[in-house]
């Protein structure tokens, strides 16, 4: 099997996997609300396959270095969510999403110019969360409108997500570990969900998904730390497995806590 065919097969697999998860998250959000949808959306749907495919081509040192570069980008996604959540209350899709992505890219450019240590990256995430979580708290609940599903909805969603993923993956094959770590954390899932959901359920309901997603990004950041710390001593496969387990365990904990609160309130 030649390189071009291998690359195309891997690209097609990642496009299909990511599209499937994003479609599932959007359907869950429409049916179950933004809280449950956020738990699905903040699983490593995009970054996980990115690192899996990077691990197939590179050694554990590359993965550890890439993870360290990824950690500040989690803070960038937190800031992106903050901007979108506030703008989506009164602005349209183009303005809200463009402003959020612009903030992400500006922050990514600034972050790449600095040699981040693990401690500095963790502190950056703590500061970003400490500043942003209170500012989106009041937008975490929103009424979900009734939706009439059309026959082309799922194919259109799949094509949209797959195209976005293809662009990100193709670019990542021409850059080094630091830039790959940055690009692996591009918020492809959130961007896709915004493009899919906002025209269907409106700005406030879509914003509620991202507002709840900030809690999931805490676990996502913890998973990146685990990946960085364990890649060299344990190897890439074990490190990736532990990172995934960290993220899943955190989101399950959020779901359990939310369920207990609803039970007590009921």
C-alpha cells in the first residue's frame, strides 16, 4: 500500500469517526438538552484521533511534546466559548462564530511565540476557567425548540464535519510537533456543532451547549496533562488510553453530580 493510499484511508477513517460523534452530539443536544450534549461534545472526538494517528507516525517524545503544546490551546477554546456564548445571545451565526474562531487563532499565535512549561500551561488553564466559568454560568440553561427533521439533515451534517476535519488533518501533516499539538486542539467539534445547531435551535440554546462544555474542558485539560506526563515512561498507546480514561471519567462524574442535583431538586 503506497503512502498516498494509506493517507487517504486514514483521513477517510478520521473524517467518518469524527462526523459520527459530532452528529451524535448534535442529535443528543436536540433531544436531551445542552447539558448532556456538552458531555458528549467534550469527549476527545477530534483531538483523540489526531493523537492516535500522530502516534502511528511518530515516537513517544513527539507525542509528549505535542501534548505540552496542546495544553495552552485548551485555554484558547475556553476563551472562544466565552466569546461565542455572549455574542450568540443577540448576534447571528457568522458574527458569533467568526469572532470566536478569531479569538482562538489570535491566542494560538500568541501561545506559539512562548515556550510553555507544564506548570505555566496548567496555570493558564486555571486562570482562563476561573475568569470564564462565572461569565457563562447564567447562559447554561436554555429552552430547546421543537425541531422538524429533514431527510438531508444527517448527510449534510456529516459532509460539513468531514470537510472541516479533512482540512485540519491535511495541514497537520506538513508541520512539526508543536504546531501539530496546536492544530490537534483546533475546536473542530465545537465549530461543527455551532454550524449545525445554531440555524436549527437558535443562538441561546447553542450557546448553552458551549457554556456547559466549559466544565467538560476541565477534564479535557487534565487528559492532556496525563498524556504529556505518561507518553515517555509508558509509551504512546498506554498514555493515550489513560488520557481517554481521564476524560471519560471526568464527564461521567459531571453527569453523576448533575443527576444527583436533579434528583434532590425533584
